[in-house]
C-alpha cells in the first residue's frame, strides 16, 4: 500500500472550513431575512451593493443572479447583437463567449499571454481584422482576469479607443485584486464578477454583480435586471431578464465581506509558500509588480506528456488537482464555427495541455500545504 494512502484527502476548495468560522454569524443574517420575508430585492441587497461599490471604488454596483447574468446585462445594455463581433480570450470558461453568442453576436477568439494567462492586448488588432474580414462590426472586448489576476486594461485602452470597442472586464475570479493601485471593479468601463460558491468572495448558491462609473449604463442594467422595467415592473420599456440577487444570498455575502481582506491575505501567503516550494519543480505563476492576485486558483504548468501521470500520483497521496481549462473554447463543439484571430491560437492550446491547478483556499494550513508541495515534487521526480 502507498505509505501516503492512509492520510485524509486534502480539500481542493474548503467551503466547510469557512462555514465553521462564520456559521453563527451567517445563520443570524439569514434568520433576519426569514423574519422580515423580503426575499426579492430586500434591504440586504441595497446594503450589499453599497458595500461592494465602496470596496472597489466604483460608483455603481448592481447585484444579479449569477456571474453569467452579469455578463449578459452588460452586453444587453450596450445593445450587442447580430452583426457585432465580441473579442474574447480562447483560454477561459465558456460563459465569456456564451453570452455574446446568446445575443446573436459573433465571438472572435483571441490568444492569451503565456506569462499571465490573460488576453494578449497585442492580439486585439488581429481580432478586429478577423471580424472586419467577415463583415462584422467590432463592438466589444471581454477581458477575463484568469485565476485571480487582473488583465492589463491600461494596455488595452488605446487599442479599444482606436477601434471603438467597449471594454468589459470579466472578473469572475479576481474581485478583490488590484492593478496599478486601482481595485478590480474600477479598471474598465464595466466589470462583472461571480459569487459562485468556489469563488474567493462567494455566496451559498449563484450570484453576481456588475460595476461601473457610467450612470446611464447602470440605469439601463438596473432596468434590464427586472424584465426591462420603467417606472415600475408593469411599465416595461425594454426587453429584459429576471436577473435579481435574492436577499438571503446578499445577507451571506455581507458577512463574508467582513473577513474578505483577511482571506485574501491568507491566499497570498499560501501562494508565496507554493512558489518557494515548487519553483524549481514546475512552472509557477508570476504576478506583475504593479498587481495583486486573489488566487482564485493556483495553477502551475507541467510537461503535457507528464500531466496525467502527475495527477494520478497526487490522487494516490490524497492530493486533488484539476485542469482549468482542458480545452480552449474555440475547440469545443458549440464554438468551433466561430472565428479566431491571427494564425490560430497557439498559446491557448499550449496552456490547455500544460496547466494544473493545486488546492487553494484561505484555510489551507501549513501541514496540508507541505503535503501538496512534497507530493508534487515526488510526482515530477524532484
């Protein structure tokens, strides 16, 4: 028997550990909602939105039912639709492109930067050119802050301005991070995030938010969130959706916000320790000096022909691992017919073959992390 097999498995995401820390406080917050019974757009929702806006420095924070709905609301508010092209990174979760396609627009896939995993600003020109060759109007770019690190919005801004592109930050994994002394939520004209249970800031189900300083954009999204309402919900001035965040989830998020800074600091300490223990064994992620990451995932790179064996070896020692993402979007059946920028997307395809995510959460103690580091080193023969 493997001498490590008797050790208890390590949690990849340990939602239960946070629950143990916050249980009584969250239970009380939920009980208050149950007492007042204002479950839809109750007082907790407005309070949460004020807290979220204050944290990131955005003028408006609009909560909604999911991170996917957040993307949809922003694109709908900008009238994205048939004939429009939306530039998206190929190396991310499909929801980024899905919302553009759902509205009848055409996702155009752009390659990512090998060092940061985020969209390559230099690829925007190629994406615009690909769209125009097909007779499409380049309308927007959705930049994804992959694994918790903000994309380089400053580098994108002049290219976006030159081509009239609306820049939407998909910060599903990065809320709480900083780039050039500005927080995620204030780095782009509009920013979306997700509060899915495994995200750094999470609720007990689906939830999301959109951030912007644009008063008009915020007003339109607020209307779209409730079936396109005007003066009231029976005065519908546009086609909208039912995209509201419920008060129970808002109550949960408000309690989690109180410890969010502490959890971000813990994730940073864990990431540093991983880097120190693994830098000579695998390719570890690097954060630019002008940025912070919230480390939604800690993702290393390994040789493609070794990855399956490494994962099996880790599994044998009770160490979980995962691949985010095993197939770029443009290789997935639902998206294969959409255009790609340039001469293919070699970085996205290479990363999909190399990436390997290790356990990462704010409650990963030193002994568990030592086990992960030692197991990875053994698996790669270091």
